[in-house]
């Protein structure tokens, strides 16, 4: 029973947190400073980073998750975030710990084409290519603009044994670069456009990095109940 109760307990805890945040944001009009992910996604990220303990991490798309996830770096590690909006980059930079570097890299074209909402490589060429001058990374999070292009570029930036994560992997049009990474894990739920996590590596076995059976059970509960309760 213990193996069944633990995921159910985690599901209920996360559901309560989701509803609490909705009340704070929509009713009380208070800003919730947490990563812009569902708690089931945050927990996978925390589990992964706790095992990986990267020294050098890269993130396309700065946000409140920047400071949160940088806590999981190895001692002396550095988290680098690339952000297309200078004003937002300054805001995140102001609240970030000392091991975080936030670089503002505006679009190459302004206004940029909305398209599918992500923007194109042509729109964000400088943004996509900027990390190339910074060396290799043990961990890369793709969670900003021009995600398909960023994911392709991430392949060239991963250090041996490195791991890349794509947020909003429920979006079908972001699947095209996945085959560039021989090792993969995928967490998808009932949502069509937002959410979902894809984890990839060129050379590392990913399953030992997270409690895969536990997270799979939690996500199955969300897929069974989440749509009905808007979780």
C-alpha cells in the first residue's frame, strides 16, 4: 500500500497548492513568486537537479524559477539565464542570488512574428546563439522564446553527461528536435498547448536521476482527474 499511498499523498498536496495559488492570484490579486510550472513539473525538476547537482546551468527564459532552481546547483556552481525582455531581465536580476547571471538579449527583429507564440530562429537569432560564447553546460532548461531553435542549439552546448529539459513539451510542434538526443524521458498531461516536460541527454541514462515510477503515478492521477478539477 505504501507505494500507492505516496503518489496519492503527493497528488493531493500539489492539488491543494495549485488551488491556493489560484485564490492568491485571482481573488486576492497577489503575485505568487514560484516557477511558472505546475507543481508536478516543479517536483520533477527538483528531483532531477538534486541528483544532477550541476556546476554550470543555462536557462533560456528567465523567471521566478531562475532563483528557485539555482538552489540545486553544486557548491560554487553558476546559473546563467538568457532573457529577451530587458525590463523583465532586470526585475529577475534584482531578486536573484549571487550565483545567478541574467543576460538580456533582445529579439533580432522587433516586432517579432508571433506565429505559434514562440517566435522563430530568425526573430531570436542573437538570443539563441548568445550562450555559444559561454562554454559548455551540465544542465540546460529551454523555457523561453524560439524553443525549437534553442533546443537544437542546446545539443552543441551540453557537456558530457549533461541534461536538457524542455518545458511546455505538450506542444506537438516542439517535437522535431527530440531525435537529436538519444536518451529521453517525457512527461505529458491532458493539456494541449501549455505544460509538459521533456528530458534529454546525448549520453546519460536519465532514469536513475529521478524517482521515475513515483512521478509516473502522480502524472497518471493528473491525467485521470486534472481536467475535471482544472489542475
